[in-house]
């Protein structure tokens, strides 16, 4: 007999081999019935996730690296990095309610990720020194987050972390972040644009 939970009707078309759960999935519905609802905007996979994955696929040149995904939500970026580049990701989010959803994505994608509930502005220099790449998507949508990202980027500049890739659907705080980064004198900064996303790609070390 067909397992209802694994039925394809509960999944969207896979993205780069990643299984994406529909809201109708029984496990998702159970979490919501139990009032486990992510705060702010962590309750779905945003459209800009997919063009960022395409950018990562085309522009990351190494494998077997350690990565941090800030504001990870369901951890889609980290799952992709682990599957495609054999990365060793750390997923961080300030909201403990995203963790059960992230664990579902681990389960259905047959993958294990390191997870930590912490605000990215509190990432320590000693932690940053242990990683090669920092990623984030749709994480700069308010003045508070702009300030937190600025603090984090200043800390990264003093760290051994090599590369930063952040995607955004072009909101005004992200535009302000680009102006701030322009004055920070990183080794190299690339701004990539298409109709779906703007990507800030920083090389802290070359």
C-alpha cells in the first residue's frame, strides 16, 4: 500500500534534487495544529531562494567547505550546499519555531545539518573563523536587520571567513546595505542582478 506521507501529492517539484514539502503535507499540518508557527517571515520558502541556488551553483568554485546559513528558515540553501558541494553547513535562526520544520526537511531529504538557535548578530569571531562561506537570503527587510548585518559584516572582515553570498528581492534596506559594503574595502565585491534577485557576493579573503 502506498505510504500517504511519502505520496508525491504532498511535495512540490524537486529543486536541484531537494524535496519541497507542500503546506498540505501531514507533518506540516500537524506542526501548525500544534501552534508551532515560525515568527516574522520564516513560515515559507520565499521565491528568491531558487535564483540564489542557481547563483550558488554557478559561482561557487570549491567543494568540501564549511558554511553558515544565517536566517536559515527551513534550511533549503544549506541542504543544497551539502548535496551539491558536499559542504558542512551550520544553520542558524533566532526563531526556535523553525527548528521542527528544518528537521522535517532533513528527514525527507535524507540529510543531517548542524543547527543553532541564535541571532546572526551574535555570531562570535571565534565561530566565524571556523567557516569558509556565509550565506543568507531575504534577511535584510528592516532597519534593525540592516544594522545587525552591518555589525556582522564588520566582524567578518576581521575573521578568517573567506566568502559571503547574500540574496535579496531588492528591498530598500538591502540597497542601503550595498552602499555600506561599498565603503568597507573588502578584497572584492560583486553585485549580481536579474529580474528575480540581487546578490551581494563578497570575497573577504582571496
